[in-house]
């Protein structure tokens, strides 16, 4: 056991221990809630049938919305349908629902994964139902080079604001860095992530202006699409029966979440989240909070952090209750998490 750890390693270990403790606390709270519900159900079952089915007498006073308040008459200008609905709510004590989730119909290859969530009480409010091949090609190009030949350009672009001109000096770049930088900007222009793109030879410069969608793309959308495309290729090559639901917005009991990649592989759930942030604690907390509700085992819950170094992955993985990886080790992690059989 190494007692002389660096301050950074100690900080990461403490973060993981704090996260594990919070996860355990959340599990205990959830179990307490389940116990309370079970006790309430037993109490209701034990009540006499007459008490449960007793109806109010016809001679009771006028319906009231709240204690001591009679139902109000509809205001002038209210339609008959609206007035009828108002009277119905007054009689039953119902309130107009605000912000109720509106489900969308999920079709095609994403339907089995969506059905899994729906069967567990979730409402699918939105999801990504189309894939743009040009965008996917751009994501793959960036994903394979974002930390090598495209690192300087990616650093500048990812910190730029929409509609603000950016000048990128390429005078000190290698031939590969220069070529890849020009190629990426051309791709971003074709996919409308760049509003303006100008290449100059003397001096060697790129003048670009990002669109709002371009900023969103560089902040993390590219990573979700890149990981999604690699996941799709991997599962296809492994001959697995699978369904992928991308960028799903889900709701359950007033709580709303967004899932980057939710997969049903051979009828077993697999959940993958992606982050470009250096500090992954917030994302790990989110995953801890809802993993149990999704009923996904820790071995098939994966967080892909594009900014994490190999040493950070090793340190966090030691105490993380689910899979933590970067792009370099994503596929090996996926092999362990799925039914992949190289034979």
C-alpha cells in the first residue's frame, strides 16, 4: 500500500469515497420510501371494505374546493367547455396539471430500449431519431484526433463564443496538424457549425466564426455522437441483438433526466454517459442517483470522460461503483460490460 500519494491522487480518492457515501445514503432513503409505501398499502388493505367504499350522502352541502370555500362560478367570457371543466375540478378536488410530461412515440430501432424505460414508469419526452452522416463523419474525425493533431485547434474552438470571429495561427504547426486543422474546419463549415471560414497562406491562418449550434457541438455533442457511432459499430460487429436510444429526455414522478446513450443489449440494459468536463464529480453524482431506478447493474453503467488521462481513469476506477473510462480505453471497457465474445 502506497502511503505517499500525491495531493491530486488523495483528492480523487476522497471524491470517490464521498460519492460512494452519498450513493449509499440515497439507497437507504429509497429503501425507506419503499418500506413506507408497503406499510401504507398494508394499512389500506386492513381497513374494512365499508370504510373504503362509503360514499357521501346526497344531503351534504354544496361541493367545496377547499375547506370553508364554495365552488366559484366561472368568470365572464369563459366558454361552456371551460366552465364545465372548472365545475368538474371543483367537484372532484382535482387541479389543473402544470408541466406534465408529454410523451413522444418512439419507433424503429430505438423502440425496444424505450419500451424498457416505459415499462418502469418513465415517460419519453424527446429523443434523437435521425443521424446525419456528415455530422457523424465530423465527430469521428474529431474524436480520433482531438487530443493529438487537433488538440491546439480544438482547445481554441471549444472556448470560443458564437458569432465572434476567431483567428487561428497555424504558422508553428506541423504538416499533419495544419492539414487536419484545415480539414476539420471544412467539415464544420459543411455541417453549418461554422458561419464563416477563411484560409490564408501568408501568414498561415484560419479565420472562423462559430454558430450557436457549433458551440453546442464542441461543448459535448460531438462526444456523444462519436461514442454512439463506436458503440453501434461494436454491437453490430459482435452480432448482438440490441437497441440504442440516444439523447433521451425522460420523466418519472416529477423528476426529469437526460440520458446520452441507453441501450438494450440481449434484453439487458446498458447505460453510457459522456462528458468533456475535467471535473466529473457532478456527472458521477447524477448517475448514482438514477442508476438504481433504471435498474442497470454497475458493471453495465459507463461514464466516458474525454478529458481524463489514463492515470486519472485508474485512480477513479479504484473506488468508483461503476465503470469510468476515457476514449482510449472505451472499447476494452465495453468488451467487459457487454456479452462480447471475440470467438
